[in-house]
C-alpha cells in the first residue's frame, strides 16, 4: 500500500492524502484484495472510504467540511477567569509553586479561582506548563551508542575486571580488548593498578599487531564504559595519535557494553578458573595466556555459528560454515523424512551491532552461502 498509514480521525487527513488512499485501495481491489482488508492496511473503515469518495464526486475538492460539535459548554472558563489564573500563577509568592499547592493556598485565603486541572490547562495553553521555581530543568538523556561492525577491526570493546589475590583487599586488574565482529581477544594485560597509561600501551600494541593505522579509510572505534581509565586524557591522546575513535556507554547501563561483560563471565566461569586466589601477577599472567589461547583458537562461539574467533577474524569461517551446510544438505537427501523443515542455518552473521536500531532488518545479518562459497 505504498507505506501510507493514516489512521486516527479522518478530519486530520488532507485531501491529497485522501485521494492517494482512494487510488491505493482501488489498486488493491483490482489485484484481488477485499475493500475491508485494504482499508484496514491504511487504518480507515469502509464507512470513511465511502464518505471520502462522496467528497470527490462532481466538482468536490475532497476537503472535510464537518464543523464539529455545535454544543455550548456553559461552565467553560471565561477569558477574564483565564487571565486571572495566569496572573495569580505568576505572582512572586506562587511563581515557584505548582497548581497542586497554589489552589490549597488560595482556599486558605477564602479564594477559589479554578480547579487544579483548570490551572494546568491555562498554564499549558500559555506555554508555562513546565518546572516552576529554581529546580534544574530536566536534561536530555544521553544518546544510545549504536555501533555497527561489518568487518574485523571495525569496533573493539574493552573493560577491566578484578582478579583476587591471596592478600585480603589486594586485587589484580585484568585488561581485555575484544573485537566485536569476530569476538577475538586482540589485547590483554594484567596489572597491579588501574592506570590509563597501561591501557594506552595495550591498545597501541594491539593496533600495531592488527595493522590498524591512522590512514585507514574507516577508522577503528574503541568502545568502553565510563571508568576513570577509559575517560583519562592519557588514553585519549594515544587514541588520537593512532586515529582511533572513542565511544562510551551510557552511565549505569551495563547493556551498552555487552561483549566485554559476556567475556568476563566466560573468563570467571571456565572450569579451569582457579578455585583459589592468585598468589601474584606472574601466576595470573600464566593463566590468562592459556585462557586467551583457548578462547581464540579452540572455543566455538555460539554468537558466530560455533566457529572460533580466530577462524572468523582470519576470514575462514564462511568457508567452514558452507561445508557444514553441505554436510547437512547431503544428510537430508539421504533421509528426507527426518527433516520436516529446512536444514540448520550455518550462515555467518554479516553485521554485529552494539544496540541495533529498531528499524534494522533481521535479514541483513547473514551472508548468503552462495557468496561464502
């Protein structure tokens, strides 16, 4: 129906849109659709359609000439009363109070000008229905970070987590950087403190290893939360030198950094995660080395169709998934009765989002197997 959706009251629809709606409904009727179904798609009733058609008969211009309800509201406030309400609300003693407190204060003085609802209606009509007094005006919420990764080294996510030690109250800090598109751990470090300089050096080594330079046509985006190390000027200066853009989560919204949070859960819920605290930095580094090697080269990640992050990061995942699809199709041909529907989908996600926009179609998230071949 051409994306036209009217709905609401017919008197709010212009003559041009009415004419377009009538033409679209006629086309749908010619294609075999019923009038009721066609009207339902646009959001009007059959009765409205008939009235619109009558408006265009002869020399009619299609405009709605209904005059509305002719009734007279006897208890409506007069203009003098409305001005009195407005004048009262702007008096110095009432300028910082809402109608909910102004009306009782007037009643204590033996005055009744109008109800709270009347006060609100008058204030709204004159553009004064907002926070009154010295209260700080509400701030606009921070925009939702929407990051799109369609290739390796497009979006990285990083965070810091604690590692316990045998000394009570003393912690080690694990820095982890993950590629959002491939889920590969591209950099890590273990330190005895949370420091922006350590993070800057770690990101610099990762950019050198992954060949991310300032001259890239599509710059790398480094996403993080709002911690002190993430916001520090030291890291900002290093990222500017590397040509890396920064992105931050909204305050107190952990869902804005889901890939790092998920990675930390995988770290600490591994079966081989030490049951006792680490004795020192050397032991922690030794364990993290083994974990990163397992995660990148052995762990089949469910979010990328059960291939390893290294296979997806290096570009071998599409071919591997194509071979899996061929195996499943061959099994289906050998025993067709065992397959009531199509075979399992092994297509690789083409696009990975941090906070996908609502209008982003789901069909755009997979690479066709014909292309993967």
